C-alpha cells in the first residue's frame, strides 16, 4: 500500500501544470491523434498507435483519464529505476525525486501533455530496466515493460532510432559483465515488436507494409531546407519532370513551412489549387529526390545532420507547446464531436485555450536552464564515483540517459527540425538521473 500511495502521489506531482491549467495540456497534433479513433481516420503523417492508446483510456468520457495513466506510468518507472539503482525503493525518496522533477525540470510539461512525446523518456527508462536493470525485476514487471516499450517505440517514428541506440548501449554496458548479447537481445525484443506493429497497422490502413509509408516527404523537407535537395532539384529540373520542378526557384524554404504552410509547394500546386493530402501525394517523388541527394551530396547531408543534432541538443524549452495555436480548427472540433459538452467547456475554460498558460509559467525557463547546467556537472561527478566503485548498473544508467538525450536530438533535430519541445521531452532525464545517483550508495557490480 505504501508503494501504491507513493507512486500515485508522485504522479500527482508530475502533472501540476495540468492542474494549474484546469485541463490536460494539449498540442494542435493532439486533435489528429484523437481523430484516429473518433473519425476514425488513418493520418498520412502519424503512426496509428498513440490515438488508440488515448482511446483505450478516455472512452469518450474525459481526457483526464489518459493523463492519469501517463503520470502513473512515469512515476512507476522512476520507482523501478530507484529500486534497481539502490537495491530497494523508499517512498520518501521517490516523492523527493518526483518533486525535484516537477519543480525544477521540464518533466511535468511532457507528462501532463497528451502527445506521444511522453514515450521518448519512457522508452529510455523502460529499455534500461529491461537491459542492465533486469536482475531486480520480477517476471510480470518484465512483461509489462516489454509491452510499454513496444507501444512507446511505435508511437512516434523518432523513437525507432532512439531505441536502436539503446540496444547498442545495452550491448556495450553488458560487455563488462559478460552479458552484452543477452542484454542487447532483451532490449531488442520490444524494438522488433514495435516494427511489427508499424508494419501491420500501415498495411491495414495504407495498403503498404512499411514503417512510414510517406516518410520520404519528411526527409525531403529537411534536406531541401538544409540545401542539398534544393540543389539537386535545380540541377535536375526541368528534365526530371518532377512536380517540384515548378517550384525550384522557391527552394530551399523552412522545413516546417514546406510541410504544413497552406501556400507551400506541398499543399498548393503551381496554378494555386489546393492539394488535399499533399504530403502523401508527394512521397513517391520525394523518395526519388532523397535518394539522388544522398548519392550526390553525402558529405553535405552528414554535415547538416550533425549541425542540426548539436543545435537540438542545446535547444530545449517549454514555450512552444503551451499556446493555443490552431486549436479552433485542429482540436476543439474533435473534443466537441467525441466527448460530453462538459469536456469542451472545461477545455475552453483552461488557461492554455485562453492563451494565458505560457505567460504564467515563463519564469520557470531560466530555472530549467540553470538546473540543466548544474546536472551536467553532477553527472560527471557521479560517473567518476560509479567507475571508482565498479558499479556497473549505475554506470549503465548514466550511459543510457546520456546516449538517449543525444540520440533523441539526432532523431528529431537532425532528421526533422530543431524545436525546443523535441529536446524538452527527454532532457529532464539528466537532472533526474543526477538526483537519483546522488541518493544512491555505490555498490560493486
């Protein structure tokens, strides 16, 4: 009972922004995920995973229910990590960790938001527990973590390269204990399950057994924004006969505008006519252009990915997820059509829907930055302590967190676009890892 109460209390601490707001935090894309089951609709740009997960908890009653599930999941994972690192978990220490995460990091703005971003840190923590932390877990806990990790990896395409990096990290961390392949194989199980889940859902929904039937459009958006793909289009047009040849003089342009602006080449043709599902229509041609770009300018592509990754690593913040942009068209209709009237009334009354939340919490931004810098120093000290004590599990945990933060930056900023929300969703693991390590006595592996 003490364990249950501690995990529940930690969950409440981790969603305080939603309590302040008066409603779960949402993003314009949340409407799309709701539409996946309320429509139902197979969106061309999103895996059919997170929407069904939301529906599995809200059941057209209230979005507070999936929010509670998210908070309990993260709180439970932090409890298990503490138990693995210390050889046992204490309710008081767990509440201290959750309070520190809630008060000093971006964690609550990820946990309290109904977006698959939640699963980026969940994937890192779950795969650490399945790998180096396996010895402290029961059979049912392992089974539960396998399910959580598989769903989390499949929920967003950026989680696939993140999870792949965790498999490599599990192998490296296990070498010193003679169990590298065993740990890596166990961590790879949910990755394989996630791949299978994506292949099946895309086959059913899009008629193609692919990880991302139209993913080439996203890669083209990034490569043309960085320049190499735009150079290929100019060099090959008009002889190539590509649709984008008509827009060669407008490229490069911002990747986000390329994908979503109503006047972009993706969404409006040369005659000014709107293109419904333009990103999906462009995907076959995008694959050809991406392939030619990789062959013609490999060094430029690698250089751009590295620059964007480094930029993303140091770009983390809460501001770009707290406004009410596009709510009127992307989100309010979904809540109105799928939930009781009281739910829409509660959403409309929230600070975020009235565009007041960002200003109310802006004072936290410098605190988050200062804590992040301090945590890097503490993690260096704790890494040295773990090495001196030959504490292989603690060292592996630090490795998972650090590699996870960098891999997330590469999978989002490096391959898509640099946005504060992409790194804020996982950067909070750094100060939380420092806090967990500070309260953990070193033990020999």
